[in-house]
């Protein structure tokens, strides 16, 4: 209870609650994230084109905060090499 805490509390921050967006954009964003995670490059590229983003691989990497390299299945942590991580930092 925020008004009268008696001990430790767990506070959840919902980062989605401070952004108002249209339903079509919300759907595109959800589809974009799903496409990145399942390595659906066609959807990633199509969504980026719709948003005016030319380099879909770089944009996906920026969203994931790690290299997005679907050709090596590197979107998944166990498949990301140290060299890929270092190349993103340079």
C-alpha cells in the first residue's frame, strides 16, 4: 500500500503507459517486435520502409540493444558472438 508502507514493496513500472499512440501504430510496433524475435526479416524490412527507416538491420539492432543479424540467427543471446557485440560498440 503506497500510502502506508510497512515493509519492502515491489513497484512495477509500465513503460508502455506513458505513450499514447494510434491503434494502427501500436499494431505495427507489436508486429515489428515479434518479427525481430522470430527473425521475420520481410516484416522487419516492410515495417521499417513504412516508417521511413532505410537501414532495417541497424534499426532493429538499436531497438534490441544488440546486433540483429538474422542470417546468423544472432538475435538470440546464445547466438551472438563477442565480435558482433564489439562491432556494435565501435
